C-alpha cells in the first residue's frame, strides 16, 4: 500500500497513522481503477473487536478504534488498538 504509514507503540497501546493521496503509486487494480474515482467527503469512525492471541487471557476480544477523514484527493486515518497482536503476512 502506498502512502505514509507511522506506527507508535506505548505499552499495550498501538497507534497507526496512515496518509494516502491520489498520486501514490498504485499497487493493484482496485487502487488504479476505483479508489479515487468515487468521490467521498467526510469523517468516518469504526469500532471493531479483535482477537488477542497472546499471554494473559487467551482468545479474548479487545477493541480496535479507527477514526478517519476522506477528502477528494486524500485519505487519512488513525487506528488505535489495545493489547492486540499484529502479524505481517
């Protein structure tokens, strides 16, 4: 995924900040054809429950909160997780 991604980890809290714009180099067909053809303006909020597979309470659910901003030429969002294990695929 193109764009600027910054991750900050403080204790069990992980914050990921992402900024993408229309002129990022596309990596797949979806980005090239669809993502910026649909014009969206606004603020969005999403709350998910994620599975924690680490020490302590095994297989327990923890919150993941995302707050973002859609502009015509750019998108940015912040994702905040508490006690979530991230794995790179």
